[in-house]
């Protein structure tokens, strides 16, 4: 049976792409330097993270929790020191704005965006220095690394059910960073991320299949003489969306795969190329509806990491809320 046409929530979706990518930037303290890069598993993964498809403004607020650890047998370079037995906890709240312009190029709409995270984090670990190992606990809070999308171009087909785009994201080193400190609000290097997405959400049966892929190219952290290698990441979502209380509820699963494809370099890369890898899968629940004649979308997601190599490993919990004007 044909379902009612879903509300157009793709503007909020794009805000989601920006916010989730920026919200945990400061946690990237570890293959790659700090054991992780600017990319976050599940950051862009579902219909919520696609481009709007029509001109308009989207605003969003995202709250994220990340709890992670690395065993004492897995040394990790952190801000110029080598650590082991790491435990990290972080919370982040991010605000974002996305503007889909009326400008068209090659049949697609051009859009720009900005996301600003505020983070609270605590990191505890064993630090070896001068032949002595000591336990260090550091905390940090403040503005993290801001993410800018100067270029996004999206297309639609199949009466709006199919959306696909190309985009360029830039992570700027705006967060505070201090060499030798385990907890830092920023990474202290730039990351350039070309990416593409493909998302199908049927207006007839509510089936969603989405895929997002990107490559992260990093500059050198000049404070530590460390350059993290290039990373590839892929996020996939499969979900079913059904009518509920005047809107649509979505239930499904989100999976991700991440691999560092070139080694770390620089005099600070004392552990060698230190290539990292991780993958995982977890449940996702979304709800989309009209409120005050505006499009509102919310999503809750839990993503446990598995198969972790040379990185921190833990659990991500996301809560996204966005409104399209």
C-alpha cells in the first residue's frame, strides 16, 4: 500500500552531515596522531545527512557522547608523547547552519555550511618519559575544530526519492592544543575531505538505503612534527520508515568501515607508520515531522566499534535535532 509522502527533511539532513562530522573533532587525539582522525564513525550515514534538494536554511543542534579506551599493550602517540592504558570520555554539543543556494551547476544545487562544536573531555593514561612511567589525567573544554563546507553540489531523481551529491569539507585547527597534554580541544592540523553520497528513500514503501564515502587528507601538526596518514571511510544505513503520529519513524542499522591507507610520517611519528582500522554496526532510530509548518527531524544512534587496530576503541552515542526554514 502506498504511504503518505514523507516531509522534505533533507535540509535538516545536511545540517546533520556537518554537525556530526564536527562534533567530536577534538577526540581525535590517537593512528593518526592520537589514535583517530577528524572523521567520526557514523558521522554521515543516513537520509538525514543528504543535501536538501531545494533552496533554504537549516539549523541544527547535536549532542554526542564518546567513551573509549586502549589497553596498556597498545601504545598510542598523544600530542608529542607515547601513552598506554588510555581511557577517554568526551561530550560535545555542536551548532550548525547550512544554506542551500538557488544557484545550479551541472543540474545540481550549490550549498555551503558551517559547524561549531563545544567539547568537554577527560583523558587518563600512562605516559613514559625519561625512563619513568607515570599516570596522567588531563581535562579540557572549549571550542573545538570548526568544520566548513565551502562546496557541496547535490542532485535528485526518481521524484525526489534518490539523492546524491559531492562535497568538500575542511576541518580548521581552531581548538586549543598544547603539546604533551593528553586532552586537547583541537587537533592542531587541517584536514581536507572530498566525499560523495548516495541515498534512496522510497516514498511508496519507506525503505531507505544510504551510503557515504570520503577520503581525509591531513596537514602536519607543527607542534609535534607529526603528519597523520590519509584515511578512507565508508558509512552505510538500511532502515524502514513508517507513518506515526502525523510523521514518520525510521528503524534500522548503521554500519561503518574505516582504514588508514597511508602511513604516518614526520619526526614525531616514533611508532612508525601506525596505520589504524576500525569497523562496527549499531541501531539507529529517527523521527521526521512538520512542526510550526517547518520540517523537524530527530535521530538517536548507538555505534559500538569492533575490529579496532592501533586506535582508541569504544562507543559513540548520538542525538541529532535539526529544523529547516
